[in-house]
C-alpha cells in the first residue's frame, strides 16, 4: 500500500520553471503569504493537483494565523 504513495510526485514537480506561479513562488515565500494572496492564486489556477496544493497551503496558513502565528 505504501508503494504508490512513495512513488507519487509533489504537485510542484510538474510546474514549469518559467510559469507565472513558479516565478511568484521564487519571489514570495508561499508559507508566509497572506491568505488573500493565496486565494487569488487559487482562482487563477486550473482545477487539478496544483490547485489542491494551493488549497492545502491556504488551510495551513489559516491554521497558523488562527493559532497565533503570523
């Protein structure tokens, strides 16, 4: 059962290096982005694994903020 999990690639692995999102991640730390910024990126991303990654990132940021982080 763990074999398919271990072989799965990260959604960012398929992101072209010259894409807008890759350039944004190069210039801004996604783990410190404001939730509003992540929501804009979600809206601009086609449905799929990458969009799911952004939703997970948004959830992580909100949890961090609500728990007293920045």
